[in-house]
C-alpha cells in the first residue's frame, strides 16, 4: 500500500487475478455439475449510469450478459454505459462501476468467508 508500481503488479493486476479467475471458472463448472449451482454476474452501473430499479433481475440470462460489450443485460443502459466510458476515456481518465453477482440453488452451509 502506498507504493506505486509503474509497471503494474498491484493487488488488482492481471498477474495477481488470473489465478482467481481461472479457479473461479473451474469452481463454477464443478458447482453446476455436482450441486446444480448457477452463478451469474453482470455490470449493474458505471459511474452514475445505472440499470433501472424496476428491471427484472431474475430473468437475466448469460446470453443477455454476453450480448453486451460492457456485460450489462439491459440494452438501453448498456449503450449509455458505453457512451459514458468513451466520454471519460477521451478525457484521459477512468471510472468505476458496480458488478452484481447472483448464485442460484446454493445448498445451505456451502462455502466459507475468504476474509474474516
């Protein structure tokens, strides 16, 4: 913390996260195969561009998420997100967002906290 590595390598670098992403992909398939658990994640907001509150999140499918380059299942919001990202990028900045992750059919008692 407090050390800026110009070449990258922080906690959020690709070199740090690739193992978690690969492990998560394997875990996702194992959970689906053996327990029927399905995990779905999508971008809910980028800066102040948000999906509508009344959007039916229970109807979101992986195909809906994958259809958008920003992985937002609400087409109108996805377009607004792309516009905002481009606007900020042209100014030489970056912005954050919120990812919503939902797990269906999780058996009671499965899992443990990563951080206590």
